[in-house]
């Protein structure tokens, strides 16, 4: 029963927080070689998980990441191949070659087609 409750708690937490707006993307300090994830818990969780978070993933926890850019998703998938089974991405924002979010005619982010 605990196995079912933990993912449910994660989903409730994401729902309560309202997700992170797609505009809150990876922040980098000027001329910093290491990205700063402090203001985006999803990126911190994805790219720099704690040992406890890795342990929960090893036990089967899946984290749903919402509103990240396609480049952030690609980076995570290539850097953390051993953790792919613990990741799910929704609302992925498409970007141009420079990494800027693509916008539609209404000024909304263009999202990756989920195929659902």
C-alpha cells in the first residue's frame, strides 16, 4: 500500500504547487559553467537529485516533470540514462536553435505533441 501512496503524494504535491511555469526555465549565472537550479525545483530534482530521491527512484518512484523545454529534456535523457524509467515529461516547451521558447499566433508556448 505504501508503494501506491508515495506516487500519489508526489502527484498531489505537483498539483498543489500548480507546477512550475514554463517561463521559469534553467537560470544560468553570467559566465558560470555550472547551471543554477535553485529557483526551479523540477530542474534541481531532475539534474541534481539527492541520495534520498535516487533511492526512491530505485524503489520505483516516477516523477512527472511539467513545462520543461525540449532541450532540458534532451539533456536529462542523455546525461541520466540510468534514470529514464523514473522520468515522465508533460507540457514540454519547444524551443528554437538558440533555446528561446517557440510561441504560437496567440502568444502561447508551443508544446510538444504528446501523441495521446
